[in-house]
C-alpha cells in the first residue's frame, strides 16, 4: 500500500538545494525524488516521494490538497525532473521520408526535432501522441484534433 502523506508534509530544501523530507519519527531524508504516478493522464494526482534508494516515503493523492509552500516545492522538483515539451504546431517537415527534420512550435518556444522513423510517434489515445526525437527528447501532442489544419495534415503523413 502507498505510504501516507504526513500531516503536515515536512518538506524543505537542504543546503545543496535538494528536496528533503522529515518523516513522522523526525528523520530527515535527502535527497527526495518526486515522481508522478500518471504524468500525462492525471499530472496533478498521485505523487510519490521516494528516498535515494527508491523506497516510497510519502504519497500525495492530489497536489491541490497541499498548502501552497509544500505544493510549490513539489512542483519545482517535478519541473526539474520532467522535460516534455508540448507541440502546439508543426511548422514544416524536411521530407516525408524518415529520418526527417521537423520545425515545431512548442509550449517552450520554436525548435527543430529529428524523427528517425514513423514508429517514434506513439498514439496513447485518440488525440494524445508522444513523439520521440533522435536525441531522446519526448514531445507531447495533447490535442491532435485541436491543432491547426496544416499541422494535422503534416502529422497525418506520418501516422
């Protein structure tokens, strides 16, 4: 069973800027890794806090239930751990054969990614895709149907 969330969750940054947790017995664990159980389907729910050996120290059912300071520390730790830009628009592709270089607009700005093969685009749900580039970066397309017509047309050539 998941470990309980300690009331209140005693989180802090240690002298090295790493997240630490003080448990109910007064023991401090540092560094603490913060991991989402469902990073795409339910990113604000099911957060596990793990010690350096990967053992669960605490479970947070919903980030929104935490007081603002603890929630901010966990969100900061999650941002440092995760990097999955969301593709908002496909601007162009170099060729419809693979490998191809894609110019895309993401939630973090414009970038180029290299698609090695069509198998590097995985459909997780009807409108939810993950695109893996040649450098190992994963990009998320959260709402395929909501993208502009040109983006959908370019993506259709690879799906």
